C-alpha cells in the first residue's frame, strides 16, 4: 500500500492529515490482540468455506497465509505500521501482499466492528482465566499461613482501636473469603463474555449466508449475541472485568495497609522477608515495605481505568462509535497492574513471619476482654446495657490508674465494680477470650479449624 492510501479510502478524495492518522491509529496498543485476531479470522474463513461463500482453494490459501503471519508475530518479526491504523488492517494488508487479491475475501461478511469485538471477547476470557489462577495461588498461600499460625493470637481492631483478640489464622481467612468473592465475580465476567459477536457486521448483520453459531462453536463460545446492534456496541463485559479487577486491588490494598502497619516499629509483630522490602539511600536502619505500598498505590490506577471507561460509554448512541477504541488501553494497563500485584503479594505473604514475643507484649495490659466481663454479668442475670455500663466504669477506673484488668486487687475490684467476681478477672487471658468465641465463623480454635476446612474444600473445588 502506497503512502497516503488506506484500506477504506474509496470514498475519499484525499488522505487523512498526518496528525489525524497518528491520532486515529490504535495499532501501537491493539497489536496485543494479534493472536486472537488471527484465531477469529481462521474460524471465519473456515465458515465462509463451509457455507460456499468463498472457494475451498481460496480459503486454504487465506488460512495458510494467516498461519504464516501468526508465526512471524510470535517470533517478533512482523512489522506493524501506524498508517494501517489497527491490528486488523495490518494483518489483512500483509495477507493480501503475500497471497494477492484473494486475501481481500477474508473480510467477506464481517466488519472491523464485530471483528474487534470478537478479539476483545476472546482476550477477556483468556485474561480472566489467568487472574483466576493467580487468585487461586494466593488463596493457597492464605490457607498455608492460616494453618501455620493457627495458634497465634493477635489484637483485633475496629476503628483501628483495640477491640477483641482474634487468631491470626482467622484474620487471614477473612481475606480468603474476600478473594473467593473476587473469583465469583470473575467467573461471572467469563460467562457474560462467552458470547460471540462475529457476524453482526458493522451494526445490522450481513447479506451473506453466514453461520454465526458455527463460528461461535469453533471458537469455544457458549452462544452468540441475538442482536447485532448489541453485539458491536456492548462493553459491559469489559466494564464488569474492570470492576472485578478494581475490587481485587481494593482487597489487596486493604491487606497491604495492614502489613505496612503491623511491620512498623509501633506494631512490630510482622516481619517481611528481605526479598519483598527495600532500604533507604540515606538511613541504613530502614526496611521499607515498598511492595505493599506500591500495591496500595497502584489500586487508584485501576480505579481510574474503570471510571474512565464508564465515562466513555455513558453517552454513546447505538451502535459502534470510535470512542470505543478507548476500551483497550485502560484494560490492558489494569491487567498489567493486577497480575504482578497478585504474584508479588502471594510471595510476600508466603515469606512473612510473625513475632509471637512481640504479640505477647502487645496483648498484655489492654482491655480487649471487656466484652467478656460484660457477658459474664449477663449470664449472672444483669441486663446487657447495665453490664456494659458496669464494665465501662471498670475500664475507666483501671485506665486512670494504668492498671491492667489482671493486675486489679480484690479491694480495687470491689471499689470499682463489686458486681464482678474476682475469679472472672483471672480468666481474661487472650487465649481464653478467643476460645470463648465458639459460634460458627468465630475465632475459637475449633471454629477456625472448621472454617479452614470449608475454605480448603472451596479452594479444591476450583480445579
């Protein structure tokens, strides 16, 4: 193709301005879809052959040419040209250069509109599968660490204030279930992306006797779009994918925040492996949780891509509009952010250690057993609200004197809360408190073991 020409130029008297050509082009990013584009084209040309729309010999030449181009792309030997706008035209033009005018028959009965939609459906299905695998691996690490640290008790927080002690395994399993919901969302993305748009044409179908179902089955789709307008204009599955990815990052970011806090000197009960931390160029003592901080920071990047595509789609009339070209770069970057974040997070979590000595110190002297005292009063016949006030007064009394519950003398206890029996105080160890939470989903050891077993069954069911 000569400079200034285009594959759609018959209607035009002059070529596009050079700035328009560059602004309009997408090949610098959509070449990432090349393998899917060729996969779709081969399925399409085979259908054209079966339907008698093109000759057998022509179809075989086209398929052979596509396979040759595919190999060159895989080997990095194919030259993509901005003047040809996108990945589709680059491949089709090269095909025609190699096998002659018959290459132009590949585009019979389809448009770039349904072609790019097909590529994106294939891409989303494949990439969602990869994210599902990475989540599966992360859940495996969570299960392993929860089992390893089954008997470690940590402070539990609400409002980032000491609330009640919990098992570290219980804390880790909370994230297992968050990531399980992420998996379910991604599985929903795959189901809704599992429709073939090919054959919708530009917007209204085609006059050729194509077999859309045949192509869909060849490509492994569960079905086809029933409406050609919907087929070429639907970006819901990409929006849903971005939402699922943003939620994954939100969960990773919450976890990152905790690892950053708990590995700080002020908390100091988690030690990150050196391989997942960095130092300071000035301060020799520093061990910075950069991986966790970057995961936390990159979360906003993925949020931005979701918001951008929502904004792009909000005012688009049916059917295809060039605005939809903006659906790719954000999704590509979101995946390039989420996948390494998941890989790194799994390694960071697998290699961290918990400092029990520091936890024992932290758990001494707080008042996180206050609810247990109130519950003991309730079992003694005191209404809960009255019990709450009694124990609240006792906390204030002890805190004013900087005395832990277990260090209160019988005389002090009688002065501050005569309703509380002295032997109740001696039972308020962190271990006793966690073992008292026996309800399903609670933090008692047997309850956590049961939860862990259910979680492992769910994890194994992924295969």
